[in-house]
């Protein structure tokens, strides 16, 4: 008589689709094991399953808190079927293989222990075990059974989904236990928002009402602009994650004033941050502007008193190391229901700046080019920054064509565009973008190379008599 196939283990708080899953396994003579509640439910559907207690040798304990935490059960999931010593130990201890594990976890505020452990174990041994953590997976799993069972790649995909599911589950429970900050709402009032802070370095709120979802995004964008190796003090103004004013000056007060003056209309309702102590004079320069947040690594006592008079403002103090840590650390975002992760590539070659025009930038132009190039990396693509004498004069973000971005940036710079530097986060696909910068009075331009029309763009720079620098890197921000 042929040996029965490895068993399937079911432990389900959500029984959606479970009857069809169990029936299909049963029809293929797969022995079914189930935790007591799942077993009772299956019996009511006319499907026979053995209780896991028959494997573990003990009943559900402590109100069901302990049902599956047993060496025989986890051994049945975890042993390597191709390892002779594993097989010998399994036979010695009467452990029969489990090749399918279907678990749906208790919903918070319950904290599932055994279910999480089963998912992790099955995911670890995906070479031999299929793990199902969501009823939405059952249909494709059953289709795979019709073909003889899931392939190794399909089992690997299921394992990854299970581990992501467990990670999200742990985060939700961590939030419930206080390792999070519930927000009034998300980006909009009809959306829910929660902040899961990092283990260290989160800015300290000194005054003001609770931070919102959008405040936190804007604060992140603002602090990243302070991670630089420039001279003097840098002040930045950000609105909707886009810089609208950046200035580098000898004093905090001067830097704050000039960053605001770069675009006072856009600064309304924005965030201001500096990379040094907020002085009394700098705070006074902010006293007549409506702002959501003011951030600095420290504050003079009188500066705090001035800012605290603005009732709606939030005052944040951050560690001096935080901006750099944000800039070089890992970035995590959601996309298509999944997660995108990126971080700097340590093997990437260093950035190189290369003069490609006949005219070489002057010392002053080099300073403005480097300043504008640093700022444009923090502007949503397509991005253009016009800078002069260490202050941004025109910034344009998020355009769908580069020439429009240049035209908008130079329009905002107005008379300051003359004798200025222009930075583009991506290459010029046509000469029209560079020509628009030159026509407005820009005398030096920096952009990545790489366009099939680079030679035309260089020719346009030479025709206009401006300096053009190509970078070996682009700086898209989405």
C-alpha cells in the first residue's frame, strides 16, 4: 500500500475558503491536522481532520494560549527531507512530515504566538513546505495542486509573503502596545495615520500641537537638506516636501532671513530648519511668518520664548547627526501593495564633475554650481534650481518636461537669474532647456550627461558662452 503524502496543518482564525482548501487536500489523500477550533469547524463542514493534540500529546492549554508549541509538530515542518541524519531522527522520534501549513492569525488586540511561529517555520523550510497565510492565496495554491504541487519558486514566493505578513502583524501589535504614535489622520482627514518611530534619533518636540502625517513627511525632507559639507550656517524652508528657499550665510539670522526671502509666498505654512543653534535674532526673523514647524539642533532661551508666542507652531529639536543619518540610511516606501527599499550602494563609483564647455566656471560660479547641485537632489523630478551667491532664487519641482521646469524656475528667480547657476537633476534631452536658462541670464549650468543629444547641448552652451558641467550621477527624486 503506497505511503500517504505528507500532512497539511490548518490553524485558521479566518475560515474564508478553508472548506474548499481542506476538501481539495482531502481528495488527494493528504492527512489533515488542525488546531481544536479549526478541527471542530471542519467537522461541521463534513471534513475529517485529526487534532494536533494527537501529535503533541497534550491538549490545548491555558485557554488556548498553548496548542502547537511542540517539538514533534515543528520538527514535522522543519526537518530537511534530503538530509539523511534528519530523516533518521524523524523516524526515531515518530515524526511524520508536514508539507502544507495554512495559518490565519488572530486579529489584534490578540497576540498570536503559535500561529506566527508556524508561519516562520514553514517559510524557513520552503524547499519542502508550502505556507499559506492569506485566504487569497488558496485559489492559486489549488491550481498548483492540479499540476502536481507548487514549484520551488512558488513556495519561495509564498514564504516571502508569510514573512512580510508576520512582520506587518508584529508592527500592528507593537503599535497597540505603544511603540508608535497615532496621528490625527493620514495625508487627508478621511485617511488613518500612524507613525512608527525609529529606535533613536527622532526629533524632540519642545512645544506646539501634535504632529500630523504631512508634518512628519515635510520634516524628513527638511532635515535631509541640512546634511551637507558647506560653509557657514544653512537655513532651509520646505513646503509639501519641496524646498522653496535655501541659504548659506555666516550667521543663523542672516541665513533664515535670506532663505525666507527666496520665496516668501511659498514659505507660508511651511517648515524652517537650520543646522546650528536657533539664535534670538534668527527667531525674531520668523516672528511675522506663519509656519507649521521650526526645527534646530538647539535653541537660545530667548529664541524659544519668541517662538512659543506663535501658538500654532511646532518647535522641534533634533540631534546634529540625524540629517546625515537620514540621507545615507535606508529608504522604505510602499508601491503596488508591496515595499520598495533602497540605500546607497557602497560599490558605486564616486561622483565626478566634468567641464564639457569651452568656458570654464569661475570660482564664484563653481560655488553656486555645487550649492545648486546639492539642493536639486532634494527637489522632486523633473527639478531645476537657480542659485546665486549661496541662495536659491528659483526652484521648480515635479514637471513632466524639463524645458517647462527651467522656464518656471527662471521666472521665479526673475532678475536674480542673471549671473546665476542652474542645476538640473536629469540630463537635458534637447538643447531647448539649456537655451531657456541661458536666455534668462544663467552663466553656468550643471546637469548629468547621458543624453543622445549631449553634443547638441554642449554646442548650445558654447554658442551662448556659458559654462556647462556634466555630473556622472543623476539625482531623480520621486
